[in-house]
C-alpha cells in the first residue's frame, strides 16, 4: 500500500447533498418516460376514435376524404299570416318562364347556395302529389340540363332548352350543389296546354304550292285538322300526331284563302290545342286558251285553262262576271283543265266573251271570241222564163237542219208573200225543194227571199221573166200555208 495516492478529504455535508440531487433527477426522468408512454397510448386509441389526427404518435394513418359532406342547419320555420314559412337562408330557385312551350328556353335563377359551389340543374317528371304522368312517363328519370357556379352571394343563373316532345304536364327542375346533400332546391315547370306549335318550310306561296309542315305540342296520337285562314268548317286535310304529340315534316299544299297575310291553323280534335303559322298568299294568275276564235251558231269552241287553285270548280259565264254560270269545270291537281267546250247558240252575233272564275279562289280571267253570221246562197232551177214557168229551189250554207221560208215579190213595192217552205239538211243544204209557178201577169223580174228561221240569214234570188207577147191565162195560186213542222 506504499504507492497509493492521497485523496483529498470531502466534507461530509457536501457529499450528502450530491447524492440527494442524483436521486431527484432519476425520479424526474422516470416520470417523464411514464408520461410519454401514456401519451403514445392515448394517441393510438382515444384520439382517432374522437376523429382527431395526431401525426407522430404512431398507429395507422387515417385517410382524408376527397369530398367532405357538409350539412347546414335547417332554416327556422316562422308563422307568417298563419302560414309556416322558411325563415331564410335555405336554397331556392325560380323559373322564367314557369309556363313553358315545348322547345322553349327556361331561365333558372337560384340563391342560398355556397359561394363558388358548382350547381347541377336536372329536369324530370314532377314528384308533386296528384300529378298523374302519361303513359311511359313513370319510368323517366331526371337528367342534367345545365351547370352553373354560385357567385359571391351564393346566387347563380342557368339556361336550358325545354324538350320539344309532349311529356308530363308538369316537369320538376332541381338545382343541387355538387358534393352536398342539403343544398338542394326544386321548382315546377308547367307545360303550356292548348298551345301547340306549327312550323312551315316556306312563308310565301300561292294556292297549290307544296310546302312542308311540322307540328308539336299536341296530345299523343290525336287527329289534327289543318285549316288555311280559318279555324272551323271543312279542314283542308287531317294529320295524325305521333306518340309525342308531334308530326314531322309532312308535304302539304297551300290551301285556298284570301290573298295577302294569312295563317295556317292546326287544331287537335281531342285536346283542343291549336297552333298557327303566318303565311303570305300570292295572287293566282290564271290563263285561258280558246279555239277557234271565230265560230258560227251551232258550232263548238273548246278551251283549256291553267293557274287556278287545285281541285276547285271553275265557273264559266258568258259576257258577265256574275250571275248564273253556263257550266262548271273541275281543275286537276295542278289547277288546270283541258278539253272543255261549249256549242254556240243562235242569236249571238259579233264579239263575245267567256269569263272563267275559280269557285274557291275567286281568281278570274276572260277570253274573247267572235260569232260569225251565216251567209247562205240560193238559186232556182232556171235563171229566167216565161209566165207559167214552175220553179223550185236549191240552197247551201244555211244553219244545219233549220227551216227556210220562201217569200216572193212580183213587183217593186209589193208586199212579200210566202210561197214555200222547206228544211235543209245537217250541212245546211237543200236541192229541188219548194214549188212556185210564175203568174201570168208578171213582167220583168220576180225576187225570191229564202229566210232561215234559226240563223235569221237570208238568201236572195232574182228570176228574169221574159215577155210573153200577150196575156197568159194562168189561174191564180192559192195562198200558201206553212206546215207546222216547218214553222221553226
């Protein structure tokens, strides 16, 4: 033990204080470790159950949802004039118009939504009690028709086109904030009943032109009466709506109506719904061709026409625009006719006019022609002879089958005396007809007048009487009586 170093002596009081401090530090360290263990255990069990995320405490990390479902407190209900109404703040939409036409534009205005939220607008069958959907509408589902974004004060505006086919009378419009279950507002859009729509492929034309007609907004499968310029009476045609209450492009002819601005009107027989479309009706310009332009009585003129309304009657009048027509002709599908004609009666002379008027369209046109006179010719069986000569007559160019009366003048200034009568054939001719004896006291010339009773035409024959050189004893002829069958 000789090499041991000398340790300095430590005072007894200081040694005791140092040992006490070491014990105190160890206790503090044990308490801190216990607190840390307790904190980790609480972080792993209790905090996640409370929905509190504590990174760094260990355990399985919680997943953050992509969209947070928010739920606002319901708006208070207040009593206003005896009616319980929302106190405000709830989402709301209005429709303009609320009474819509098929195919029309609807504006949706909303409020009460969150600023910046995306709003989806849906359209579907109404869920209003008492609204009975038509056949097939029960299976229909709402479909998205528009999207908008709420502005600074939670207000938005969106537009969409209403369907163009007949659907349930009331349609429900729903606006819903994307990702939210309570930011929803609804409103009903009523389909205008009794107000269909009609569209024409042209707005100008004349009666008989072909255009295309499309209609919608009527009851499914109902018959549709089509009128021009009126809403009652006999329809121009009848169409049938499809299951959507519509008719696609259908060729129709412009009907007969007043010239100028008019309307095509479609009326549903079942629903009573009506639709109209404006149309400008042009004037008709009919024309007539007559052949020949000059005829005699009993001869026929023929005529053809065009430019009238299709399938209408054309009334034909002589020398007058009104009164009783002499005949009526039906036009074809193009508004024309051919091969019509009239046989001209007796007593018409000179210039004449036929007036043609469409019975429905009132379109009128006239065409002139001329009635030529009959100019008959006649002669006796001899150009002259002595008193006592018996003569008979030959005639041509009288009216067919007319009666001809023969008168004679034996001296200038003498009263004509009827001496014979006969009837010409269908060509207006006669040969060796009638009989007359030249009186014995006749000198110089005997004049015969052959007068047609129907044509009022006269042929004149001069018979030269030769001098006999003395008196001729010829008994006077008995007065001639016209037979009944030759009076006219």
